[in-house]
């Protein structure tokens, strides 16, 4: 149940990280779009810079002070917890069941005790 709860409740957060990471992977289209809407390319202000700054702050958790950074650290550990709980669930479903099936087959192959 921990695996399901963490997966569902952090899905939105992981989606936010993925979207904001697109800017880090492909910054040129963002820059071209911002430059397209900028009327004066010689000034230092561009209309989309605040949006890009918000994306960066959201991605790194800089918007809410130390509490936000600590929350981002905790949320950053969720994929590791999902990996561990997923392995445990797999172990219980697949490996234990195989072991139980082999034990039942061994018992069936044994001769019945004589009375």
C-alpha cells in the first residue's frame, strides 16, 4: 500500500519536475520564443524571463525558503523508496510464489507416510 500511495500522490510532483526539466534539456526553443515576443532586443528585459525564472525556481524548490527545500529533498527520495517497495512487492508476488509452488510439488512427490 505504501508503494501505491507514494506513486499516486507524487505523480503530479514528478510530472512538474519532468516538464520543468524540458527547459534544461532544450533551452533554445524557449529562448527563441521569448526573443520572438520581445519588441526591443537591445534592452535587458525580456517578457518571458520571469516565466523561465519561475520554472527554474520550481524545479529546484527555491520558491518557499528552507521548508520548501527540505520538502524537495524528501520528495526527491520518493523514487528511491518506490524502487525499494517495488522490489519488495515483486519479491512477494513472484519469488515467494515460485518457492511455495516448488515446495508443494516436492511434498506431492514424496511417498505418503505409512501407518
